[in-house]
C-alpha cells in the first residue's frame, strides 16, 4: 500500500516537515494553520472559529449557492448554520444567484456581490465547492486590499471536487477567458467526511480528474524550466504529492464507494494540490496543456451559452489527450532534424493567427484581444530565449527521460479514471463535447495564455499537428 508522505491533517508537524523541503517559500506568511479531515468535523466548526479568533460578538457571513445538499438525513446548509447559531454566533446567510445557464460562475459580478456584504466586523464561512469558495475567497481578498482590514475566512468544503480550497489563487472569468488572479488562503479548512461522502459522486470523480492534470502539468513545468521560461522550478510539488497515481489507483474502489477513509485521503490529496500552487503563487505545477485545453472548451461553452462540464472531469479527459501528445512527441521528436531558424515565427504572423482563430468563435474579437494580450508576451519571451532552445536541442537525450518520468501513458490515466467511475471519452462527458469542439481546443489552447506547454513547442517546431490530433483523438476515445 502506498502512503501519503506528508499528511496535512498533522497540521503543526506537517508545516514543520514541509518547511524543510527544497523550494518551500520560507519568507511567506501562511495564515492557513488548521486543516481538519474527520468524521463529524461539522460539529467542530465552533471550535475552529474560536481558534481562528472569531469572537461571538462578530457576525458570520455564510456564503453558499442555491443547490440543496445533504449530510445523512439532514439538509447540509441549514445544519451548518444551526451549528454556528447554537454555539452563539449571529449568522447571515448569503446565497449566490445562478446565471442564464443555471450555473454560478466565478466572475466579478458575483465577487462584488459578496464583497458588498463584508465589513471589518464580520467573519466569513464559505459553504460550497470550488466556485463558491473561489468567489468568497476573492471577495475577502479584494476587501482586505481595499480597506486594509483583515477578515477571518473559513472554508467548509462540500465536495472533493477541485484543488481550490487551499489555494491562494482565484480563477476568474474575464471576457470569457479564465485568468488566475492572486488571492488569499483561508484561515482554516474544514473537511467533514460525511459531507464529502454524501456529495454527488460526479463531483468526487471530478476531484480525481483535476489531480490527473499532474501527469501533463509537471512535465510541462519541467519543459518550461528547460526552455528558460520559469525561475522557480523545484521538486517541492512532486515531493508533496507523493505517489499520487498509485494512491488513486489503490483507493479507486473505496473512493467510488464513498468510504470515509478514502474521502479523507482524496480531500488531503486535493488540499496538497491546492497548497502546491499556493506555495508557488502560481498554478503552473498542476496546470499545463491539459488545463488550457479545458479553458478553451469552457470558452466555447460560454460563447454558445452551453453549461460547463464539471471542471475536473473535463480536465481528466484533456489530461488523457495531453498525455497522448507527450507520448507521440517523446517517441518521434528528433532534435537533429530541427531547423532552428524556422522555429521563431514573427509577431505579426502570430497576431493574425490568434485573431483569426478566435474570430471564428467570437466575432466581437474580445476573446481574440484578451488572448493576444497574453500570448504576445510568451512569443516575445520565446524569441528572447532562443539560446535556451538551442541548448535544449543539444541536451535532448538527458531531457527526454526527465519528461518521460513526469508523465504517464494515456491508457494508464484512463484506467485510473475509469476505476473511480469517470467517463471514458468526450461523448460521455456531461454535457458531451463533439470532435470539432475538442479539436479546436487541442490545436488552439496554446494561443490563450502566456504559460508555455508542450502545445506551444509543437507550434514552434512546426509539428504536423493535424496528423498528431488524428492520432491522439483516435487512440484515446474508445471505451
Ligand atoms: Zn483544475
């Protein structure tokens, strides 16, 4: 049986141990001290608030969406509110409204709506999954930035669905494009195992899916380091996540059956995933080519008014595509055959490519403008780092095994995801995505943001990406 090398439930011991790891930002103030992963944790909420110095005289804003949730025989949200009221707090519930698609998205109108409810004399508890947590977190962050008044913020996690809960970053939709903004940590994280068990299985499956991103993103991050695009690469992320794939595969059945121990393990892995990104102040370690593909799928949904698929489930499927792309690249890349001069497209050609690509799905060109503003920075950096690329080509024989060790075969990722009950292809995704939509994301994801991934390298290398797409699609979509 595989073991978690660093257990966040150990709190003080955990922080003490991970401080010693290479790459830990020792200069950072990290307010998140308490993370609990226990059966009955809901009834420890009053104690958690007290230890976060929330006095009884301070009203608590409880932010949630309108989705009914259960915990055993109880309706969850009223139960949380009752626990706090019975302990002596005045609780002000605030319900976020869904938009026309029936979903709540992390956007500025929702963030502003929460922010308007804040005051220096309030504490905040978010009761929800990723979107509710992100909206609330970012509202607290902006309020603190503007007023300089600290707000106590406790996360009550309602599903093992996404690595958002312990993250000090917030993904926010701006002109339909997802941007990751600096935000803040919660002061405490409460994972009540019965709540996580009684969450819809689809959300738990999504949580596993979001973690599978590691097997594309960690390779992309290493690649970015080798190409001179990042200066903060360290083994911290891999050490913290431990034998992630083995843990997920061993526990898959228990996760699917909702055993409390498996709920605790998954919640811990998800919290570690959030922490990895927080400690780097950047999502890069767990967000590479697979996440940009997922963002482009979301962008297409947004523009056509379709509801989004669950983030992590979609990310699992794009991770499988990304892993298949890596497999092809690692097998067929020949650095000696590269004509270096041809790998540096001029700005105007790429600007035209970005605008014409996104014009096809957003004739207002707002998305194109937003994408180009980020992409041009990457293109400039690529030109500036030409020497690094030349060294990369020379060192390929040493780089190849490093990349190989950080990714996994698409079949292996499919096996893990199937074992927890995840869909095996895009036709099974809810809502489904058709081949043309996924193809658009696979080919154009690199154009939306400044982070470099395998997808960019393939463009710069003038790889036959149509042929690659055909192979990747046909080798990954059978069940
Ligand atoms: Zn994600």
